[in-house]
C-alpha cells in the first residue's frame, strides 16, 4: 500500500455562544451558534436576528502528506 497526500474532513465541534464567519457558499456571513445537537446546528444572524436550524454542514479540513491510501480499517 503506497503513501499519498489526502484531505481529511472532520465535523466541526460547534459550541453554543460561538461567533462564526462562513467564508463562502449560500450561508456565508456572520453567525452566532445558539443550539447544537448531534445532527443539527442552530444559528442566528447578528444583523436580522433571524434564526435557522440546519443539518450540520461545516467541516474542518487538513491535508496530510504521507498517509496510507486507502485507509486501513
């Protein structure tokens, strides 16, 4: 099995009270995290005060050199 550079995604561990900025996409802009469950995140716009609950969608990504591919079980 060879070594490859791969990109690793992990669900972002939101915490209530966090102030976040989504840089791109349809939800871009400033938000406050007001609720978190295993499957959903609830955000409030600091300008309009509108609240939205979405399936968790933000991920932390990193690049890893010299990782096995495919990953062993």
